[in-house]
């Protein structure tokens, strides 16, 4: 009987601390926290929308949602989220269904880790 391999998904995330610093400098602490909170809510909503689009085979909407997610990631310095969102757009446009599912799963993992990292970075700077 063959052994099953277990894959560990332990990929680090990249944040742009300069983008976060610029947000805090421009909006102040309260404004920055509101913006980041909205971005996190938007990130969660977009991820849910992406799962729905994939399940329903809505490629055009999936690309649109991934593009919007990438913009949110860029806005708050989540460079890994932005990069993986672009990867999702590429595999969707190429019509690679297996890669779509894999990249979306990766995007969900990166998204969760990025959210945690943003708040951890904020806690270190306050």
C-alpha cells in the first residue's frame, strides 16, 4: 500500500509597512483603524464571493472580484494578497480549473495570515 504524503501549507506573508505607515500618517490612528477594518471586512466578503463564483462557474465575476481584492490588498499593504489575487486572475483567464481551486485555497490562507499580520504589525507600532 502506498503512503500518503501530507503537504504543509506554511507560507509566510508579505506586508508593506510603508503603506501602513502612510495610512496612519494621513488618517491618524482612528481613521487608519477604520480604513483597515473596512478593508478586512471587504477582504472577507471578496473571499466569500470568490468561493461562490468558483462554485457557480462565473469566470468573469471571479476575475472582477479577484481584481477588487488585489486593489484592497494593495491599499493596505498586503502585498502577498495582491500577488496571489493576480495569480488567480491569470489561471482563471487561462481556463485552468484545477489551478483556480488551488490558487483560491492559497489566497484564503494568505488572506487570513495577512489579516493577522496587519494587526500584529499595528500592535507593535502603537
